[in-house]
C-alpha cells in the first residue's frame, strides 16, 4: 500500500510533522529561559485621535499645488504609466484657499489635477460654495468643470444671497468667473434670471446673460425679455444692450438700451423707447421719447427729445401730445408737455390741433348719478313720486310692510304743506312773469316809435327811410337785414342774465335758468331729492378729463381757429375757457373779448358767453365789416346754428343789410342798452333793442372814405387780426410729428406781450 502512495504526498506529511516538532521544542526552550510573555495586569486606554500616516514636511499653502488632505482609503494601482491615487471616503483636497470635498476621486499629483465624484463641494472662504455630482479640476490653470449627476441633480453656485444653478458649469478660479452654455438660472433674492448662456463673477457681482434672457422680479412679478443683458447682483441694476420688453401688470416698456433698477423700479432708457400704461378699464396711454425716465413707485414717466420729439398717445380719448419734453403720471393720469408742444385730438373727423408754451391734461373726480339714475325723470314720473302724502302712503304702495322709517322722514301733514307752498310759489312766479312781459311789450312799442321818429328826423331830405318791415328795432320780421355775422357761428355763449328777460326755445330746457333757481332753502326734514326725485346719497364717483394750454395758446380746426393766452377744457361741466385776449375765427367771422366761455355737448358748441365785453366782426367786402359789441354777449346754438343772441349793456352795432339783389348800398349804426336776436335757421325772426335806441342809416357812398364805418372797439382793418389766425402749416403735415414743430409767429408774440 505504501509503495502505491505518490511521492509528493509523503513529502508534504513529513514537512508538517517536522514543523510541529520544532514548535514544541521552541516553546520548551522559551520556558526554560524565562522568555514566556506574561498577561498585563491593566487595560490600555484607547487612542483619542485616529492614527494617520505622517505627512512629509512641506509648504501646503502653495497656490499652484493641489494637496490631498484626507481620505479613508488610498489605493495606488501598479503598472500605470503616470502616478494616480484612488481615494475614497471623506475625501478632502486643498489648493491655496480653495477646499474641495467628495466621496471618491482620482488624484494625479504629477499633473496637479483630480477627478472627483459624488457629493462634490468646492468652498472658498465663507462666501463661495459650489455643489455638483462630478468635478474635473486642473490645478495648473485652476479651472474646474462641474457636472450634475445622481448625487446632485443641479450644479449650484452660491455667493452670499446669489444662487446660480445649471446642469454644467465651468469655473475659473484665477478670473473668479463661472459660466454655462446649456441653460441656467440666477436668483439673487430680488430677481430670477434665466438664459441659454450666462456668466457670473462673484468678485465683481456682474452677470452677463445671452440668448433668450428672461428676468422675473420676485416682488412684483414683472418680466424683462431680451437677448443680451448685463446684471449687477450687488445693485440689482439691469444694463440693457439690445431689443428689450419689460412687462408688468399695468405697464409695458419697449427699448434698446438703458438701465433698469429692479429694486427701486426706476429706469433710464437712452434709446428711442416706448412705455405703455394700461388703466383699470384696459385703456392704453403710450409715452415715446429719445430718452425716457421711468419711476414705477412714483408712477411718473418722463420723455426727452434729442432728434425727435416725445409723443404721448391717449387711445381712450383719441389724443396725441407732442413736444420736446413730456411727463406722465399714470396714477393721476396727468400729462404735461413743453418745448413747442402740440396736442392733436382726433375723436372726430375734423381733427383739432392745439398749441401753447405748456400743455397739461389731467383727470378730476366728481360725484355723478349712476347710469340707472342719470336720465331726467319725465313729468309723469315726477307727478307720481309727488303723489305720496307721507310715509304711510309709501308703505301701502310697497309690496312689504315698513317696520321702521327714517327719523327725518316728514309727517303726512308736513308733506302736504310743502307741496302747497311749492304750488303757491309757482303761481306767484308765473304772475310776475306775465307782468314783466306786459311791461316789456309796452317798452318795445315806445322804443319803436322813438326810433322811427329819430330816423325820419335824421334824413328828412335824402329819402333814406327805414321802414319797420325793413329794420324793426323792437318789432316784427327783419330777416332781410339779418347781419350774416350772427349766422353759422361755432360759438354758443353763456346763459342769460338773471335780471334780463330772455326769449328762449321752450323745447330746449338746457337754456332755461329759471327752473334751476331754488325758491327757498331746502327743508332738512324732507328727503334730499332733486326735481327729478333722485336722492343725492345715490351719487357715485366718476372720472372726468380736463386739459389746459398755457401761454400763447392757439388751436386749429378746418372750420374754427382761435388764440388766447390760456385755454382750459373741463369734461365735467363740458366747458371750454379762453382767457386773456382771446380771439376766435370761423370763416369770415371773428369774435374777441376779455374772456370767451363755451359750453360743449359731444364736442359741439351749445352756448357761449363773453362776460367781460366782446366784439363780433364779419368781413363783408374790402374795408367793410359787420360789427357788434357789448358789455356782456351770450349766444345759444343748436345743431351748429344760432338760435338766440343776447347782448347786455353798451350795445353798439354796425352792419350792412343785404338788398334783394344781394348787393349792399347802405350802412346801419345803432346803439342801445340791450339787444336780443331770435333765429330760425339762417333767417332772423326777431331783433329787439331797448329801452332807448339811437341809430343812423347812411348810403355807402357817404361812408366809404370816412371812419364812421368802424366801431371804436374794432379799430378798423387793424382790428381784423388775420396775421394772428392759426393756419394748418403751424402744426406740421403728419399726425406723428417727424420734422419741425413750427415757430411761434412774431405777431402772436407781440400780441400777447402787450
């Protein structure tokens, strides 16, 4: 059996037996010599710090070297061409003041670089932190490439309040600049900016964004869209370099260059820019200028001119305001223009052009009736409301029982007595009006007789006799002698004087002032109802438009022109005020006075008033003019035609009656204290002058070479101010002004300067 056993097995067994024998002999020998190790009698304390391999003495703060500061394990593969160390667990690197942490890394000491993986963090001081999943770092040029991954879904750079996130980030430690080219986002607490390409420098706080740039403000939510933007995270100022749109809830800005302070919401735009303001009703007002200053907090925008003027357009009111300088307050909706300003109002086919040294438009708030109560109640409706005798009658009519009534509601007896008193006052007023009418007719009759007597005495031999059928100062039809300067005028003058009886169109209630006069103070015990049965407590606030032209104001329409030192329009009372040396032209007619007040309905004149004296002139032929002057002139119009004319005090008139063959052969002069004219279309129904009338009628051949053909207030041809009359060329040929705004005529400067 032994012979069959392989030789190598026998050798292995022999070696094992020999090793055991030698071990027994060694222990026996150690016991004899006293070298057996005895057990210690105390427990050795555990070390308080981990035992780490010693680091060679070297300057570890060299700015150009990357040092491995810590790792749980280190492995150096053999056979590699260049030295590489694979480190894992709490890995820490440092280069100068920059620390780098990761889960694992390949470290290349010779190349002075590393590739880090898992929860990568770069730290520089206490201000800059970068987080990623992977880091490829070249210490020789101090350049890092950071990429997202499973451990960090986004590459994130934090510099104090600024956070930049992207999928891949390059960072240059020498320039202290990071950039991305795959899309990224920057959030500094004030704004969030996104773009396709972006750069950010923590040292300068400057961010440079390109390609599909979007800035969203964290406070207001407004958005800035552009293709190129420089942004400072320290000042929160955006530097605009290309076509840019800034959109907020109510404003939109279109510009090409400038700066926008996103903290103060203040912008200075240095290229031709436009701001669009939207009000609560959706109406848009635009402001355009070569330089725009936008202050969102103060609601003020300013526009200045370099090459082209500023242009403000109010689409709701169809108004354009042009000038060298403009200002708009979108809170009060006040606008102002200076430096040759021009206002264009295009709500009607006949565009209005207005000029002055300064133009101002604004909004005023007033109490008005709501739409449901805006219309005047009919006579039947008023009678029905007045039919109730007291609160009990109201309660019986209502479909439910009134448990309580207002403490100031009148008792039934008081209500009846109130209406009885009103009826008595009405009857008394009617009686006095009838007496005044009878007295007026008597005065007219006497004045007519006196006027005819004076005319006959003036020309007993010349055969120039004015029959009452031809010129009836107080009486009947005088349409043959109608002064045409009283026809077709665009102005409608103010309401009639309280102490002068005025013949008015009974169908036009707006001309009557008697009805609106309170007969007695309102009774506090009665409801606050007006004559149409409306309670003032139901009135609501409403906005009204107003405009003012200050300093050498002048306006132009195709059928109406005028000048005045100041022109004011108020939508609330539909009044147009021409103040200080006003003149108005319509065709061959000219109206002037101390003031001209015009009432408008839908931009059409309803009445006009010259309260400080006035002069109406119509050019007839060569040096002849129809003329009418007085201390107080009022005119009432309907459908652009004169209905009623009233002249109160110091009446003087010169006119040339047209003969049946459409020629003129005599001149009439008359003066009195009062004058009224009633018109029916272009025909005069009635002309009255009272109480005392003086006048003359002369053939034209006798007055052609004399000055008797002019009133002193007119002053002859010099009083016809054609040189001051606005013409279309003053306002440019375009709605959007492109060239010169036009100069102020020297004659106009001289006229207002005197």
